[in-house]
């Protein structure tokens, strides 16, 4: 997700070369995305439109209708246009965390508040900043971004970077991005991303059923769960290391051992898996920054799912409850979410049994 860069350019007293360059590239990139928009309705009706693109755009129209009608999301005219990008991805997001911390570096912006990532429209710009942060001792993750939300400041278009995704993956993305237009709490990335991820996760089963799309294979779901469990275990071990009174050199060595242990366990767990390239890439890149990123998007999802159930599985009641939660002071908000998470975990264990996190493997490797 990217913030409304044009508005920020108008109100920010720019200072410092990197700051000026960042907002300049953001404004230029946003303008190019907006300038390239073409109405989807017109493209669907145009006989010259590629049949594959037409079919995907028809899926977009159906997804928008479901999001507005069933999910009560403020769709408006968002994703009613299409933009063909010059590059494969629209953005490159940078996440950084200190050497001995799982708390990501925060960048603050006028109006939109602070966030745990920074987006660049040009990969070279992102790589330049990545090198600076590494030189300062940060763990860094740089990854391509196919889509983002301007939080309703602009009518976000469908982009060539994701238009050809499978229908359910396309729906998952649009539900997530549209959720940001419904609830957004300034300065709390984990809250915002976990909420949007929960909206998508809750909505997808019904959307798939209505459109005759099969659910993901059980094996794929189990693989994702096991990888997430390994990363949770690694986070716990690293947090203990960082909280200890060990010297920096001792922490550095124990950190390296834990990450090596994580990769060893992943190789053991993933034996015989197919189509696991994305997990392998993630594990090989894992450091404080990637662990922080995964936590921002996933750690509070069970809490929001539980809140949805507590709201009678009613979308409007759920959004009201989320807004009330977001209005609380941040410490109180975190306490409430922690309680909701604990209830969700207890309920999950009653139904499915304890989650297999491969802690045994982690301990044995250590």
C-alpha cells in the first residue's frame, strides 16, 4: 500500500536530498499510473481488446460488485479503470529492522501517519536506499509489489502487474485493498494490514462457492501453515536472544545459528513438496525485516476473524467494531487484540487440535 503522494507533496516542507527525491519519484510514479488509465467498461466492449484481458476485466467487474454488495466495502469507482504499466511491477517496497530487533523501522508521512515500509516506483531507487540501510547495520528486505491502495484519495486502477492472476487470487487482492478504504488507522501498519488480510480471508470461501471455484488444495494450506509455524518459532527464539543480556557478538552468533536452524527445519519439513518455490525464496531471505513483514500482515488476523464472529458474522457490525477498536489508545488496542487472538487460538485447538509448528525440529537443530 502506498500513501497519497500528491497530497503529501503539497503539504510537506521538503528537506534533505533523499526526502526530496523520495517524494518526487512517488509523485511522478503516481501520476504515470493515473495518466495511463482506460475505462474497463470501454475495454470490455471494444472488439480490439485481447480476449484474455477482456475475460480478466469481466472478473474484476464481478469482484467489485460482490465487494460492494456483499462485503459492504466503499468500492465507488475504484478499480473501474485499467493501466498498462511499463514495468512488471508497480512498486518496490523496502522493509528494514535493526540488527537485534524484530520491530521494523517506521517512516512517517503527513496525513497518512507512519508505516513500516517505504515504496519506490523505480527498482534502482529502492536498491540505493536498501544499500544505505544495510550500511547502517539494518536487516533489509526489498520486494516487488503488484498493487497498492491510495486509501480513497484516488480511484485506484487495475494494473497489468496483477490483472492476469487467477480469479480467486485477484479477488483476494481486491478485497484486501478495498478494505483499506473502509478502515484505516493512522500509524498502525500491523492493525491495518492484518484487518485487510482478515477481510479477504473471511470473504473468499463464499466468493469461491458462488463462482464455482474450488478451494485451495488441503496440501497447499498445510504447507503454508507449517511454514508460518516455523517462522513463529524463529521469531520467539530471536526475541529471547535480543531480550537477553548477552553481548552483541554473542547475540550475533546466536541469531545466525537460529536462522540456520530455521532453514534446516524448512528443508526437513518441505521434503517431497511441489510448487514450493515461493516458500523457499522466503526462507532463504529470512532476517529480522522479513519476519517483521510477515508479522505485520499475519499476526493479528486471527483476532480480526474472531471479532467478525463476535459481531454475528455481520459485515457492518464487524466494521463498526473494528473502528471502535481502532479508536482506542494503541496500548489498549493491542491488549484487546491479544485477548481476541488468544480466544481464536483456543477455539482453533478445540476444533483441530494443537497446531504443528515444528518446534521439535527447531529445538533439535539448536
